[in-house]
């Protein structure tokens, strides 16, 4: 029965045709569709064309994820087969060790008590009956010894077979691991492509909506028509899955951080990216941020509330208010307000024209009536998830989060 069970383990340890097909198919699919073609001038493309491209990219991401799931299942099966093969080898080796101990005893006994001595004992027996009994004992011992040595040889042969099967299982597991890693890389590439495309589409959407705002007083009907056409694009962007949304938020945050760095000067800052927007807080009230990050902040607040952390905060701060804050935190002299480093203030406060708050790209998060602290659950949630929404913490200020951590 044990041999039959081990035989079953050996059979299932090797890769089967059914196991090989998904990996082969996955490789062929990757060869055929490394990337979805979205070569277009986004600023000039029509809304329905962009919406269709977003759909194609979403389908591509989903297809790559399915291939990853298949590869992970294959890997799990291969690892299970390898574990079974390892167990079979270990079990047979243990039995072989035990047989070896008995075999050693047989060899030693044969050396100490050679068969010729035993035969003489039989010849010198007191009676024929005694000789018959002694011979029967000798025959039984010889049969037992032969059986033991036969077991040893059989176990050695079985061990060699199982070691070969184990090598096959190890090779299959390694191949499955390589396939899973490749599938994961493909998912990352597909997600990155869709996120990059979404960032470009968002830039186009902001541009078109800004056009509509500019036309509102001149040609209200045309302005409304532009908004209606772009609403489908905005809806398509909002339906991207969480992983793509997170990648998109990180890419957009990096882009805005570069813009914010270019905007930092004492003489004044450029207009807030996307205008100042009000984002509703789950428990009432609003937080003002740049329109360019309003969507991701809305998602952040909503997801945090679902996780049990209901937050709001202080976001956009106009230049006059920034000067007022500097006066309160740094001192009333021109040097204190406009030139002293932020570290000279209590609490640290950026110079006018250099604050991320002035560009709507930073938030001081609050829970209830106070800002969050480093021991709060809200802070821990933000530390774990903030980057998924393009927000990063300023070390030393658990409440302050911006698109670049400044």
C-alpha cells in the first residue's frame, strides 16, 4: 500500500500536458500583445475615440490579470507537487535507513557465525529430530535475511525513481515561478500604460473644461456642449480600477510636484492647477484643493471613511493667508515673514510663494476638531495607503500631506 501511495506521488509530481498548456499559451499571448496601441494625438482626439481606447486598455489589463491568476495557480500546483515529491523522497530514505541498520546486523552476524559453523551444529545434534529443528531454523533465518536484502535493493531502486521525479517537479516549479514573474511584470506594464494614458487624458479633459469655462459668458450653449461631450471621458476615467487609479494618482502627483517646484517664488505663484475645488468630507464640510487632484482626494476621503477613519482637513491657502500664517508662526518682521527658513517658525511654515498649500497641493488632515497625530489610526491608514492617492507625508508633521511630501 505504501509503495502504491508513493507511486501515485511520483506520477503527479511531473508536469502534465494540461499544466504546460497555460504557460505556453500565456507566452504566446504576451508575444502577440505586448502593449495595446494607443498612438493618437490626445489633445485633438474625439471623446468617443478616447473612451474606446480607455476601454481597450482596461480589457488589456483585465486579460493580463487573468493570465497572472492562471500562472499563479500553475505555480501553486507545481509547488504542491514538489512538496509531495520531497515528502516521498524523505519517507523512502527513512525506510532505507532502517533497512540498512538491519542489513548491517545480518552482515555482522554472518561474519561472526558463518554458515559452515551452523551446519556443523546440525551434524553434531544429539538426535535426528534436533538436527531437523536446527536446520529449519537455519533455513528460516536465511529466508529472512534474503528478504531483508531484497527490501534494501527495492528501496534503493524506489529512492532513485523518486529522486528523478523530484528533479522533474523542481524543474516544473521553477518554470512556473518564472512564468508567474513574467505575468506579474506584464500586469505592471499594462497598468502603467493605462495610468500614463489616463494622465494624458486628464490633462486634455482639464484643458477642454477650462475652454468651456472661458466660453461660459460668451457662448453658454457651446460651453455646455463641450462639458457634455467631456462628461463621457470623465466617466470613463472614474471607472478605472483601483490599481490603475493609484498608479494614475502617483503619476499625476509627480507631474504636479514638478509644476509646484517651478512655481515656488517670492513674487507670486501661478494659478492653481485646475482651479480651486471643494471636496466634500464624509461627515460634512469641505476641503479645498487644486482641481487637478480633487478626484483622488475625494477617493481618499471616501475610502478612509469606509475603513473607519472619517477625515477632513485644511487644503488650499491663498497667498495673503500664507503671509498671515507666517506672521503668526515666524514673527512680524519682513525677514521673519518672507526670508526666514521654515525651520525657524513654530510650527515650521513655508515662506510665502513656496507653500504647497498655496497651490492647492497639500492638506493638513483632521479628525473631529483637531489635526491627526502620529499615534492615530487615521495617520497609520494614510501611511499605508496615501501613495495610492498621490499624497505623501512631510516627516515630523503627521497631519501634513502633499503631492511630493513637501
